[in-house]
C-alpha cells in the first residue's frame, strides 16, 4: 500500500458500537480491538474518517443515552461529513432494489460520495450483499480483516 496517501474510512454504526458490545466472544473482542486501532490511526492522522448524516441519524436511535454519547464521541475526529442529498437518495434507492437494507444502502451511498476507500462493518449480511452486488465504488469489509490486510 502507498503510505503517502491516507486511507479514507467509513465505519458503519455496528462497527462504532462494537467496542461497547459484550466482549465475551472472541470475534466481538477482536473486532472491537480492530475498531479501536483504526480510530487510533484516525487520531494520529494516519487515516481520514468520514462521517455522514445517515450515521448521525442511526446513532441517535440508540435508546441507551450513555452508549449513544460514547459512539457520537468516536466520530469527533472525522474530517469529512457527507450530507444526504439527491445523489445519495437516488443511489440508496438503487441499492435498496438490489437487496441492501435501508441504512446499509444509505451508508454505501454516503461512503461513495465521501470517496471512501473502504466502508467497514461487522455485519456479515452487509459484507455478503456487497460481495453479491459487486458494483460499488467503495469496498465493504470487516474491520478485523481490513486491519490484518494492512499489516501484511
């Protein structure tokens, strides 16, 4: 990987919530560590974090106010913010017709608009839908896998 250009990263809500999930399972713990490592890279300005209007909307639906605040804090180092406009709405509708869930479709649309290199999610269904569709302008990947690939 060319280290002169910073990776542009979009973390979906399940990724942002992962460090606050029950850490009893190895997968959850390892994905949490990967998410925290990525956020550390963002804080050190090694990567660019992309935020979006849809991320903020979905996060605000969390009834646990303590967790909601912690997840919102994780986005404080985002240096790019994507608003939902006509382009994102049209793209999300297209993706929705291809089998993506509503929020997932908007996350892809916003990640594409923010020129993300990767959209990270811990949702296997989302990763599989992206793989099946295959016509995205952003790679959808699990954070643990993405961190492992960068360390190779």
